[in-house]
C-alpha cells in the first residue's frame, strides 16, 4: 500500500470504495495488509516451489483424465438458453437440477415420467 494512504482512514472502507478513491492496486494491497495470514512471497519461497505434478502426481493425473467418455452415450451435451427465473427455480432444489430439467422436458413431451427411456412416437 502506498505511503500516502492513511491505513486508519481506509480501515472501514470496502474494496470498491478504496479502489474508487485510491485505485485498484491500492485496494488489493490494503486487502493483503489487512489479512494476517497473507504475506508477499519472497525469492526464497519461489525457489522452493515445485510443480503440482511433482508434489501430488496422483491428483494431477486424476484431474488430467477428467470424466472421460460415456460407455454407452445416452445423453447429448448441448447449449441452451433458458429464462433466468427457470434456471433459478431448478437450481434452488440443489444438486441434480439439470436432471430435473431433463425429467420435466421428458414429461412435457411424453406424458407421465418413467425411469425407462421412451422413444418418440411416429406421427403416421
């Protein structure tokens, strides 16, 4: 934090208030100074650092693998735009919200939902 900023003057200001008055870098430095667990890293700290692949190779390997392909693809990944209030409604139910959207669409298209997948009926 620059020396021309009074630390007591900014003690009760938010990040955005400090940034507006003194600039973003000053706000960042004020945040660092206010955090007793944060300190600036030294050259010695950087010299001791090692890549994650050396420190925890099993975690890095699992991360690189990702989820992988489905053995028997049953769903198609798409991008769709929905109203914000619709996604908020489904997300408010917690994890599984995308499955709930899928089930709601399935019921709208096919009627009563079942666990078994149903093929669209031909109109003929």
